[in-house]
C-alpha cells in the first residue's frame, strides 16, 4: 500500500487556479468592462485622453505621491524603462543592488552603455538581500522593491545617507499597488501593469520626483536620446494625458478598473493586509512541512506578493503537473533561470484567500504522495 492511500484527495478546488507571478489573473469584472472601453480609438481623441487622465489621477491617489511628483507613462513596459533611464536619467554612472534576474538586467544595461561609466554592482546570492550604498560614487542608485525572480522584498529605504543629486530609482513592477509606500526619498518609482496591478502588459508607469524631472530635462537636453527612450518626451505627453505613440488601450482600461477596485477597497493598506494574509499562510504552511521551506530565509525579506517555496524529496515539476491535471492549478513554476526545485505563487490583490487555502490543501496532498 503506498502513502497516497492515507491522504484523501481534497474536496475543494480553487475557483480560479491561476497563481502566476506575472502576468497575473485579471478579474472577470475588468474584462467585461472592456466592452465599454475606447478600443480602436486614436490616442489624440478625447475618450483615450480621458482614460489616460483617469489612470494618472488614480495612480497619484493610490500611491499618495508627494507634492510635486508627476505620473508619466509610455509604451514598452518596465524593460523599456530600464533603457529609458539609461539614456534619459543616468548622468555618468549608476550603482545597483542586484538580488535576482530583473535587477541584474538593468545593471547590465547601464554597465554596457557606451555613454556611461562602468556601473557599481552589489550582488546578492539568490534568496539573499543586498542594498545599494549612498557612499557609492554614482549619480543614480537603483534597486528592485520586489525581486520577482526570487521573491525577495527590499526595504524601500536601504540607501542611507546620500547626496541630494544621487537619485533613487526603484523597480516596483511586481509590487506597486499591493503594499503601502512612502515615496518621499524615492525619485523614480516605476512599474508595468500586468503584475500586482492585475492588468495587461505593454506599458510602463512612473512616479517622478521634482529632482528626477529636473535631471531628465537636463540630461535629455545635453545628450541625443532616441525618442522612444526620451523621458522628457514621455513626460510632456503625459502632462497632456497622452502618450508619444499609440498606447495599449486595453491595458489602460483594465488598469482603470483595477485601480477603482483597489481604491474602493481601502487603498494600499487594505491591499497589503490582503496580500500579506495570502503569502503568510503559504510561508507558515511551508515552515510547518518537512518537505517544504520558504526560499528566502530572512522573514523580513520574504515577499508579501511572490511566495517562493523550495520543495524537498519530491520533484517540483511532478507536483506542478499533478496539481494542473487534477485541480487546474497553473503558473506556479519558479523563475526559469533560478533552476531550483521550487514553486512560486503570486499573492496579489486579485487572488482570493479561499483559492490560496485550496492550493495549500492540494500541496499537502501532493507532497504526501
Ligand atoms: C516583470 C518584471 C519586469 C519586466 O516587465 P515588462 O513589463 O515585461 O518589461 C521588470 N522588473 C520586474 C521586477 C519584474 O517583475
């Protein structure tokens, strides 16, 4: 008789079995509302201008951006933002904290850019945290708020003492909209919409401080910058509630619906309580299971939105295949290049607590086999 006989198949299924870390599930109500979105309309026409204006206002409200900050947006997602920052914001040299793939990609870009000096790169082992240092001889200090590839949460103020002309630039792609933030002291807080914000891909958004705006205006005057990567051009268009070229209108419409939902439900504090509830239940489960453990050892650095959990004595690929076939649970693979025997679970505002509870029952079942 094998062990499986002692573990009954769970009687509950998740209502929605998608637990991706990005792209993430989109609520059905947002998708229904798309029927009324100005799809197929010029971005110079009023309905799209109004939609862009609405999203900018909602983001400023949700993120409680300090006085003088502005919300800019453009096409290309967070990856384009790395290139835009490399051309339009870094003056001579950037310093980076790298805790995984995404932080590493931005660091590699500024390091390779022929118009910039060699980058200063602080690199952590996967699952560990490292900060960026204000003492570094750099005009731009960059880190990811949530490193999606490893499930590493960074404190938002790791920089310490630094000069006013050292700008702090934060990749918040997978956490913006899910946790409370104080953006005072952060000069660029940028993100895409297909992760914590539960919309689709294709666009980048950024909250820019007055110092960042001044830097962008100066750098783009002094250096030739390709128009798509020119943040002064993006900001000028954003101020008119437009974009430099045709935006992903469906992404904007899905995002407007989600921002309404987040604001109505109590803003970032409520979103954070929800996401922490989900991820804590997974971390507590993993700590109590002898075949599982949270990947990030230090509890302070465990992501509230991307729970990475190592598995032991079982093959994570087989566990995932079994959960997909039997319970419709999908998108829980670890980041591909991390190469660990792991599952990675998106714990975002649109993910239901009951679905995570069901997932845990199915994990218990699979790990007992
Ligand atoms: C997904 C992700 C990106 C890349 O986002 P795109 O919109 O695909 O360009 C960048 N940084 C982080 C932290 C991410 O999670």
